[in-house]
C-alpha cells in the first residue's frame, strides 16, 4: 500500500486531536508533509520578507501600509485553507499576541469558502449513513445553499415530507486539517523558541485550536451541543433551535430541521415580517447573557448567518459547532471584576485578572494598575450604560499587548461573541451599546444570585468606606427593573440581607439613632398634648412643633432613602413589605436594635426630666 495513502487513512481515523499521534503519522513518511510545506511556507515566507522590508524601510509605521499588509495576511490565510483560516480567527481574539491594527483585520476574517462538487457530497452522505440517497430522502438539492471552511449545507425533503438542512463535511477535511495543524504547530514552536518578543505560548494556542477544530469537525458533537442548547432555552418562548434528526446524522453528516428565517442584518426584510429589529437584538443580548452568566455554556459564533428572525417573532440560533463553557467560579469572577470596575477600584481589578487566569501570580501588578486607570476612568465617568465596548476592548488590547497577559480560551471566545453581537446590533441601531444593554441583566444577577461571592460583591458595590451608597442601590434597582422577569420580593430580601449582614452594622446604627430621635420626638408630642390641658400656672414652655407619626418615621434617613428608591421600581406595593414583617421581627439583630433603642430613649427621657426640673423649656 502507498505510504502516503497510509498516512491519509491514519489521519482520517483520528477522532480527537493528539499532537503526538499526528507527529508520529507524518514523521514515518515526510513526502506528503514536504509537498504541503512547499505549498504553505513559500507564500508565508514571501509575506514575511515583504513585511520585514517594510519594517526596515520604516514604511510599516504608516497606518495605511500596516492596514494593507494586515489585509494581505487575511487573504493569504484564506488561500492556504481551513486550518489557517481557523488559526487566523483564533488569533483575532488574542490582543496579548497580536497588535491592534492586525487584530482588527483578522476579526473580519470570514469562514466562507467556495462549495465543493455536489456529487461528491452525495457520495459522502451514502458512505457515512450506509444507505442510498433515494432511500434516505424524497429529494435533495445537489447545489449547496451555503458553504464554509469545514462543510456545506444542502436542502432536502424526507420521506415524511419534512424539509431538512443537510450539512456535509468537505471530503478529506480531517486529513488536510491534521496535516496543516502539524505544520502550524511546528511554525509556532519555532517562533516560541526563536522570537523573544512573543510572550504567549503559541504552541498551547495551536493545541487549543486543534482541540476545538476537531470538536467542530465531529457533527455528532455538534448535534449534542444543539440539543443541550435547545433544552437549556426551552423555557424561553422567544428562542428557537432546529430539531436534530439523529437517525440520519453521523460524524460527517448533520441533518436538522429546515428553518425559514431572515438574517437580523437584513433590516428591510425583518420589518416586512412585522418584527421590530430592536426587539430581536434585545432577545439576542438577553439570551447571550443568560448563556454566559447562568448556564456557562455559550454560542461562540453568533455571526449574522447564524441568527435568524422568524415570522412568529422568535430568534433562531444555528450552527452549534463552536460552543464554549465558563466555570461558575469564572462567571462569579467576571461579575466581581465589573463591580471593581464600577467602583473604580483598579487595584482589586488587577487582582481579579490574576484570579481569572489573565496574569500569573508572579507578575508585578504595580505598573498595570495605572494602565487600567488610563483605559477605564473616562469610560466609567460616562456611566456603564454609555461605555463603548469596542473602544474599551481596543484600549485594553494595547494594555494586554504591552504587559504579560495571557488570555484564557473562554475569555477570547466571550469577547469574540460579544463583539460579533454588538456588530449585528450596530447595523440595527448605530447608537447601540452592548454594555448598556447588558447592565440591567448584570444588575439583576448581582441583586438576586445567592452565590456567596456575588453577595460579597453586592455589599462591596453598595458600601464605600463604611458609608451606604444609596445612589448605587438606586442605579442597580432601576437597571434590574428593566428586566421583565424581575422578582421584587427577592430583591427586597437581598436588601434585608444587606441590612442584617455583619457589614451592615453602621447602617443599623443609623436606624437605631434615627428611631431613637423620632421616638423621642413622638414622646415630646404626647407631652405637648398633655401640657395643653394643664392650668396656665403650671404649663411648661414650648418652642417647637411636631409632625405626624408617618412623617416622623420618614425623617429617619435610611428609611426615607430606601422608600424613595424602592417606590420607583415597577410592581412596588406596600403589601410586599407587610409580607416581610415576620422575618424582620424574628431577625436576631432586630432584638438587639430594640434593646438599644429602648436604652437610648430611656436615657434621653431621664435627661429631659432633669432639664424640666431645672426650668428648661420642652
């Protein structure tokens, strides 16, 4: 048997990415490797020479020339094939490795290639499903509807008249990807050992890319992802996910429900459906945040072709090949980082980046703190809802490139996902701000989530140097109220938790002092009433008037501030407070506060009696 063909067969049988196994395959017979090296390294070498010449002559300092060379690289990657396209896409989310000008061009790198021959697609379907086309389908279009780097989609009709989309992988793809990943990995290994300017572990990046590409090439894995995503969002009537036909799905063939929809970026067509594009964007943002912060399982490639508006007003997600997960600790850590950002606590923010894996514990954080301040302070002054996400991430890219940052894979995909979503939204509304749209959801999570880390983050946001920040509570509540599924009772519980937490001691002291003064004023009002009935000869002199009981209670600053804030929240009712009375009465701190109030009122009363006996006015 031909040795090159043996390599081909061995590579086609690899179901998981394993760099050692791949290396063994191509070391046995380097003929095919050298052939591919010639096809790839010559154009790469020519490109490097041209960029090097520009740098030597100073041309690269010209922004137009830098953009030209960046565009040239993206076109080169497309010409070199799927593995290089995927590598470019992976680098487009790595500001710790790539300078900003190249980052912007790589982010435009499209995962689109010309389709392959329809007859070959039919052969592959029959081979993988062990059946003939006419026994599987009533009809199938040989011309693909769309094509990407890994495969293409054909429209078909099943025997039961159901219309389906059949995704077919490119013939020989696994073998080509395997060989190209081997080449790219060795290039990365050489760069890592010979180019001192590159801090990040490029080999680890390629290995992560290889793992993800192999997952993406396994359509059984994509079917699992689609069904998991469908189950997670089954409660949301605004989200649609195509049904998967397991009996006619394999590693290289994926059959799913055909969805008739309109791309969100096609505004006129969306409006013709009687759908408000802004509403679709809100649904998409809400769903993305739920994926990231609640489920920790998110769609990492929400480009315009993967998000469709349906006639019934639902938003449909397609293509579940690129999914990622975020651990609960990382989700909480991201929210904590936002709290420190809002509080302008850049020192703690730098430590958050260490906890999240962006920086090693050995890194000196001292010069990074002022860099964060330069990036964020002006944006924070405008308010979170007005922050320009793209601008902030661009500025952060410069910081990450300058300092020894190393981006965790999940974060790179989160940024890609949010930037893509913001790009779609900006085509609908040029003033759209992804952080402004996300903040209400973030506020609700911060107020309602029972996670201990988030409870501490909430306290940290609302308490500043032992002073309760009522404006921050108002901001959080007003933003949380924008969520349609807001639970006001749960929010009130969290406010009570804050009051009766160890950190709420000074707030309780304010209430004790306020109630003491108000009860004292009420007792004076009663004394004044009695005084009116006394004979003139023994009447006590008075020099002040007193308000009603309600007014006296509302003169207690914490109560006044809280009622002012809570009354603005939709759904507010005094009945919600009445329901909470048993809990308030049974709180251990309530009894402690009651004893303090009684003691303070008694002391004030004794002092007043002494003053009256001495002839002072009341």
